[in-house]
C-alpha cells in the first residue's frame, strides 16, 4: 500500500480506495456490491436514483457521489438501508407504466433485476398509471418509450460526454419531469444515431434500438440466472 | 381429517396462469392427494361449496363481475394469492388505464383499424358486466396475502409456492423462478 | 420565424453578452416583453448564445414564472398559501374567476389577463394577497379585487393601479407598494438605527482573517434555517483556491410563512449591502450576487437604486472606501418562481442560468460554487448580523440571545393572531412568550419554520426558539382551535409536490405517495396500517432524498403524526383492518353513464 491509499470500512470489512474515488468505486473493486441505477461506469456521477444510499459515519449519502475518506465507517448491507432501497425500487415501478411481460428489455433490465434481487413480488405502493407518457417512434432506428423512463439521466450524460451531442435533457419539474430531445418535437429531428452511446446506456426499456427486439431467448438473458451485482461480488477476495 | 380446499379463478386475465397451473403435469396427482378443488374452472364448479384454505386469483379487476368474484373469494378463502402479473399489477389489460373509457370503447367497437361494425353500436346487453373506470390490481380491491409474479408464473413457481403453503413452510422462491415475464 | 422576433431575441441576448450563464435574465426579459418563450424564441436563444435548444427548454419549463404558452399582458397571481386560504383565498379566487369569466390557468379571450395561483408570496401577515405582474396587493377585499379588474380592463397599467401605499420605504417612489412592514418589535441587531458605511469602514481597517475571527467569536450561525456557523463557511471559502470568489445573498425567501427578508430588503438594504461587502472582503471576493425571488420583483428598482447610491458612496466599486486593492460590486439575479432555489446549490444552478436543480455535494459551494468558483451563500439576515458584529463587536453580539444561539432572530408571524408581522427577538425566548407578544394565546398549533419545519401544540409552547430546540428560519404560522390541522398538512404536502425539482426518486415520487395516503385517511378510508405506512415512507423519503427539500418534505406528516396523533386516530377505523381506496360506485360511474343502465351486482 502506498501513501495515497485510503482505508475505510464497509459493514466492518476493511476496504481500500484512492484519493478522489467514490465509495461505490472502491466497493466495486473490493467485491462489495452497492445497488445502483443511475450510476454507470464511464459517466459522471449523477446521484438521482438514490438506490445506492449508504450511511457514512451515521449520515445518509449516495455512494456514487460520496468520495472515500480515511477511516470512514460505511454501512451498506443493513436492514434499514435495504428497506429504503426497496422502497425506491417500488417507487420507480409505480411511478411509470412498466409492463415487463412484453417489454423487450425484460431479462436485461436493471430496474427489473434489482426488483428480483430484492425479492419484490409486488410493490407496496399503489400504481399511479400516469397517462401523460408517450412513445416517440419517429426515429428510424431508435425509439423512446417514456412509460418506462426512470429519469436516471444516463442518456443525457452519455450524449453530452461520450457522443458530444446533447440530444437529451430534462424538462419540467417534480412529478412532471421528463426527458426531452433537442428538437421541437421528435427524436427523428435530432442528430441521434443508432451507434450513439446514449442509446446503449439506458438501464430500462425507455430507449431501445428498433429491429432487434427479443433476439435473446429466455434463459440466456443477462439476469436470468444470476442476480444483478453478481459480477461485482465475484471480485471479492 | 378432511383435505384443505383450493379455489381458483381467472378475472381479467388470459387463462395463461391457469394453463401454467396445469403445466405442473403429473404433479397434479400429488396435488390432489394434498387438497380438494372447490370453485374453479379446472373442475367447472361455479359456486363455492364451502370454506377454502387457499384461493388462487388470476387477472385483475376490469369489470363489476371481477370485483364480485374477488370479494366472494375473499369471503370464502383463508389465504388469497394473486397469481401472475395481471392480478398483481393489472397487467396487459391495464394498458387501457391511461385512456378514458369512452375512447377505449370507441376504438374497440367503432374506430379501430380492423373493426367491421355496420350497426355502429357498442355492445350493451344487460348481461354484459359494466366496466370499471380502469383495471385494478387485486390487492387494491381486497386484501391479498401472497403475490406470485410472472406472465405466467412457471409451473415450478406455482408448485413450489403451493407446497410451501400447504406444508407450512415460508414461501420463498429461488432466484431462477423469480420472473416478471 | 418572424424577423421581428429574431431582432428582439438577438438584442436581448446581446444585452447579456450572449452569455448562456445569464439565461435566467434572457428568458425573464423575453417572458416580460413577449409574454412567453415560444419554440421559435428558444431556437433563436440557443443559436445566439451557443447552446442547445433543449437546454433552453429545460430552463423555461422549470420555473413557474416562465412559460412556453402565451400569457396575457397582465398576469394576476393569487397567493395560494395556507394562511391566505384561512383568510379568504377561495372567495377571492371565485371573485376573480367570475369577474374575468375564466378559470385559474386561463387567459381572457382578448388576451389581456391571465389568472394563476402561486404559493406563498411572502405576505402572510397581510393575507389575502395577489400579484398583478410585479405589483403586490394585500388584505384584498372583494370590492378591491373588482376595482382592480375594472381598472385593468379600462387599460390602466398594473404599475399605475390605485393603491394605498404601505409604511416606511414601501411608500417611497421606487417601491410604491401596497405592502406593510408590520415591524412589531425592533431588536438591537437588525432594526436598530443605522449609520451607513460605519461597519464596512471598520471591517476594512481589519485584516480579512480578523473579520472572520470576529464572526466566529460572535458565534454567528446562518439565519436561513440550517444554522451553519457563518465564520466557518467563510473560512472554507477563503481557504479554497479559485481564480475568482463569489458572495451570494440568498434572498429567495420561499419558505411559506416567511417574510422577514422582505422587510429587511425594504428597510435595511444598506445593512445587507455592507454585510455583503464585508463578506467579500473577508473571503476575497470581488463580486456579489443578490438572488431575489421573482415575487419580490417590485423591490428591484429600489434595490438597484440603493446599490447605485452605495457605488456613489464608494461602498461598492473599485477601491472600496479607499481600500486600494479591494474591488467589490453586487448584481441582482432575479429568480423566476421555484421554491427549491432557496436551497443554496439550486440557487447557484439558477444563477448560472440552469434549471434550479441542486448540485451534488461534495464539492460544497465553498470549494466549487458559482461557475465552479469558491462561493459563500448566506441569508439576508445573516449578512445584516455580520455588519452589526463588525460595528458593535463580537462580544456585544454574543451576549444577546442564548449560549448556542447568539444574537437576535427575526420571526415572521402570521395566521390566527391579533398582531401579525415581523418580530426581532433574542434567541432563547419561549414559544409562549412569542405567542403572548403576537396576541396568539389561543393558538391550538404553531407551524415552526414553515412546512419544512414542525407542527407543535400547546404542550410544547415552553420550548425555546434557538438552534438546539425549536430551530427556525423565522416562519411561525399560528392556527386557532377551529382550524383543521390535517388540511394544513395536506396543503403543505401539495406544496412540496409542486415545488420538488424531480431530480431524485424519493422526493419526486415519495411525496405524491405520502399525500395520496394522507388523503385516504382524511376521506375516512384510513386503516391503522396507514399510519405505519406514512411513518415508514416519510422516514424513507427523509433519509434518501438528495437535498434539503426532500429531506424535510415529510416533516408536516411526521411531526403531526407525532405531536397530533389523536387527529389521525380519530380518522382511522380501528375495527376495519383493510380499507381500500377502491370505491366500486366511483369505479363504475363512467360505465353506468355510457351504458345508461345500473350495475347488476352493486346497487347504490
């Protein structure tokens, strides 16, 4: 260990991180999975979904934005935090219109996979069935289904920071907040291309490529057999 | 000692969950060792003959008939299970929840691209149950005790859940059986 | 795209240096002159300042005083606050709707007048109140409302509407507002007589570190509500490295029930400016920004004038008061209707011409604030305290108040009391003493610190107003015995739903769920488990929300559950463990109407 190594604890386990690293980043390396939705490797931290909420020295923080610091005590896998995270997943399910049974993303969807990991058989909150979520199928290769959007801003960040375009941004606020595109109305009128990173990063089925749905059979999809986070947990020494 | 009884019904569903019940195949012989079937499409008993231990409900509530049946199940069953996504969330039928009822009927009977309806009338026989303003998940209408997700839940899911219930074990599904599709 | 619009947009953008960080000013000005920011205008702005159209739209769609939809030349905004609701809001709304022949949210057919409602405009001590464009009218009777409409219809401009001018500077020509100060108690800090420039002069005779040391010795804590030690904040900002540093005054007094900053801005703006200049000197900043809420736009010409006078006196500008290497000036940044911008990082976003989304912390504003430069954001009252501390000494200040909470606090008191208004009291005073002072002996409940604070009852009136007990940014809303407190709570939840920025899940979704469940209880459909649901969900939203808004938004429910539990118990049906919100008759209503026949299973 060199001088710049920062040592701290997650649930009593000693973890090492580097200056400037987030708790999530250090935890990943240590093989400790902290559930997440908006966080995505290669994109700047956003901190909106709050699924990665941990307790740092007794204070709630999002692990994707909170930097590591020497000697901090992080709680991750506690009943309290698991309950809060489950509540957030439930909120996201009832906030939109999520029809897993026919969604092309099913089996590869990170929201669904989290619900599986948390063993959610039904959300504890009533479904809102929002009526103001439309589908934009104007683009020849890509569509947006706002019913499924969880407002994680991965597309916003990827388009801006990786594609250098700025196709997506939020409009409205509060419960009326939505993803909008950089044109008067339609995705077709933007410079989005099917090869853009922004198309790939959506954790749910809100931004999908056309013509390629349902190609992977059930049983071979990402989360069919192993819970989300298993890859990170495999790093554990 | 008399065997506990099971009842099943399909509300606003497609009977796919019932097909999945039948998919337990030869295990159905073990099941009838454990339980008797009361009201159910499987045996075509139309009305409850007595109190049941378990009621299995497929589909959500889309019309007044669904509500009446569900309330009847609640009355007669000690344990109620929402079987499948429609019972749990309204499922596919709930796609109409974001559209006003009149528009739904107009689209279905008058304006839809495949509609041939020279009379221009929307069916309104007194025998047709009135639709609810939207499709309701079962647990928003009566208290449901368990939820088994899936579209449909696999036969293994149903089998494991039932066996757990009938043998007083906790109802825990292995990861592989936990699906919303 | 009309050439005319192109010319106008270009001119507006140019007047702000085609600087996209001045987006708030650009869109505000276009809203004012064009009455909306059209699709064409958004395209033009984006092109002119070199940004993306969707970035412009994201700003326009965030603030309630901006709109894509064309509004009337005159926008009447009825203050829809809980206190206004107690004092005739509904009746007044009906009067306006009837007289204008439109509903709230609509514009008259001739395109002249748009009618809207807006949350607390900071006039709780003189409810009901309205805004007519930037002009404020308070204690509005039905007749006065009709008179205003008649004048507007006759072509009188809002700024020329007849009004009875308020006391103090409210009647000075640059304010000309029908607003009263209602200063009921003057303390020795804020409302004591002022000799302009004296404290700034004293500060400049010290070293910046000495100034900060004095603020620390005085144990001054932030007056906005959070109570962070001001000296420490300044230390951090001073120590941080940055090409430039900024002082920002949070005059986005949006917490419903608060109006004390409005009175400071009217009566003690010089003290504020001195405080800001002292802050600039202490942390090494050359620029200050006053973020003024849109509802206080009527004060802007007056404040600009005060700033100009300060420049003339060399209290601002280059070489402030002869101090060779200290340049400092202040600009006013107008808000555009967003409560969340009172949160300091959201306020900074707004100053930068962005949506009022709070920022991730760390980095804190002291390290990376406005335009990524070290920034100290302080409340109006805090700056004023600083000026007095420098003038009168840290020892003098710290002897006022209580040990952990030094100095005085301005309280904005409204509701069911005989003497609503602003009270400058020393910290350490009990709620009972405050209520006696304000004529609220019969208070059944007091909302301390606005909706984000707590609701307390008579058994807690011996509690003390200070940072360690009843902490408050200054708002006290008093409710008499005849008020329905659950309706108050419901109103507050509506407010938070309306004002959430929507960035994080728990605040965006959780508050809606909390409100729905509260409604269920209020409508007599509550079951005992609903109280557990509220408690658990509220706790969850508080713990996981990203900023102060979501971290406090469940407080109305949680504090009333705790302090007024009986109100909830009276509503839930103990003997009926399952009470669905589902109502078969309501659910069948539309179908019965369409089919023209009754239900076969469920008789009425």
